């Protein structure tokens, strides 16, 4: 049964067989052979918008503060087996299709939580890592960064820099090696049709008085992916964009804590955002859209997995 952690939404089949040989019932007869075979079909569950991959963390998905998280048609998922793997606290209010977790939940009762599935689905199978099969691009020659507080970058590899001020990214793929993206007071980060790879020890930090406007490419090998933080990079990823900020696409940091603060200026129908981290904290008003096939380049994310007996 290899490949069960892959991002492919197709079903997997696992078969197990056993054979035993028993002495014959009658002395002159040959030995009695018995063979049994069973197969199970494993496929992803419902569509998800938020997934915490950590297997044991408390508050793996944490909804806190004075925040309203609206995810119509989308599931919030956690692979943690903790008793509070998905936690809602403070005056946070959440509405979603469901919550699916390996462990249990806290604070997800009406009126603070409105789930289309009724009550959280606890003690579920773990969710697939949707980007497990994505391979970051090869490094290329380190490009120079222009001087000034307003800069525009072209796709390529950038090394050993701190990027600050008003940063504009032309469409394409960016490979950051030991780069800190930290716009600073009144700074901004904007790029449409971009994928940012945070390799080695790179970090993205957007604070509350900074604007962020990012969207992913809709075609090509990295369709739907806006930020990909490398496996093994544990630097916290912080997206606390100020008023008017809008982020869409996959924000992926499998070994790091993601902190995401939306804001009330987000469009009413929401953005095509997918958050996948070691842990995920949401601390601001967020509207997240579930029907995003085109915007995410046909890339999907699913909560849990369904196991059925095939034969």
C-alpha cells in the first residue's frame, strides 16, 4: 500500500491475502488449503480549505481573537490526535462545511460555530498532504536586488537578502535562498501569477500595517501554489496583511507554524485560499471560497479519507 500520503485525489486500493495449510480430515487425503483475500478502497474525503499536518500538537488549528472565519462548503482539517487539535476560543466565530480531525475539538459548538455537517467529525482518518508530490525547481544563478524602497523583481533565484519596502513581483517562479521577506512599516508585497519558494532558511513576515496582494499561476507545474515553504524550514510564516490585502492560492509550510490574519475588506464571496501548515492559527476576519477549480489550476485539497471494503 505505497503512496498513501500523496496528493493525488484518486482512490487507492490495498489488498491483503493469507493462505494456510491444514492436515487432511482423513488420513489418506491431501492437506487442506485455505486462502482468504480482502481489499479496501481508500479515497480522500470532502474538500478542505485549512489543514494542519502536525500529528500531535495541541491547537493544531487555532481560531482565536475577535475573528469571523467563513468557509462555506469547505472543511477545516487537522491530523493531530490531541484532545484540542482544532480549537476555537475568545469571541471567534466560525462557519464551515465541517471540521475533521484525528483527535478531538474544543469550542466548536453553536452559536460560536456553525457547521453544515452538524457537529465536528472527530477520530477521523488523517488527511492527505495535497502538495506531497510537488518538487521545487532547481536553483539558478543568484540575481541582484535593486536598491531603493520601491523595487520590482523578475522571476529567478535570490540569495542571502532581506527584502523590504514596496515589493512588486512580476509573474513567474521565485526561489528564495536564505531570504527574509519583511516589507516593514507601510511596505507591501504584491504579485499576480507568482509562486514563491522559501528554501533553506527563508522567511515571510507580513505585519498588520503592511499590504499583501498575491495570487498563484493558473497553469504550469506550480498552478495554484502561491507560497511553498520547503520541508525542513521551520521558520514561522506570518501573513497579517493590513486593510485591503488579498491572498489566494495554496500557502504551504509543512514544517512551520502559519499565522493568518484576514481582514474585513476581503470581498464578500471570499478568496480562493488554501492554508497547509504544521500548525495553522487564524486570528482575523476571513472569507474563503470553496469552488476554486480554475483559480487553483485544478489543484484540490481533501479532508480525511474514506475507507471502504472493496471485496
